[in-house]
C-alpha cells in the first residue's frame, strides 16, 4: 500500500517534500470512526516512513537491492486531525546516516499548519536474495 501520491521536491541526502491527498474512499475510513472520519495516526507515520525511505534509498548504491526496516519512533505528536479532503504535505529531513543506521525528522502540514511530527529511526538492509 503506497500512501504517498507524489514527490514535489527532493534534495538528495538532505530532505524531501511529498504530498498525500486524503479522500473519503480510503479503505481505512470505513472502520475508523465511521461517523467522523479521521486519518489514523499510524498511517500518518507510515506516510512519513515511506517518504523517508524514498529519500534515504536515493542516497545509497543499488537502492533496488535494499530495504529500510524502521526501528524506532520518538517524539511523535498529532496536533490536528487529518480528514477527507485534506492535502497533507510531508516534509522529511535526513538527520544522520551512519553504517546503515538512519535518523529522520518528519513533519506533516495541512494548509500550512503543522498537524503531526515525529522522529524516525531505521536500518538499511539487503533484500532477501540480494
């Protein structure tokens, strides 16, 4: 399941901006507060993780032979609910990469307002059979 709709800006090894358009026909809205649809926080984090993986894997040799396994989430905050019709701008910043360990900072904005943020850590690993 790909949650990112497009990448609007990327500075290799530094940062990335991605867009997620939130629509009422997303399958998770059927069971997650059906009378008041709100994008689940875990999927906001997953959107950040996918954008971060794109940023990081574009900096390593042979990216199609690598995976990113997320190992930690810290300092996450969800300030304003994301609802159908919102366009989420995800900004990811590569804080540190060393020996296959990665630290990222993610922020999500709707209409220019910070709605969510988190620090993510991951490890770059070889794909099975690679």
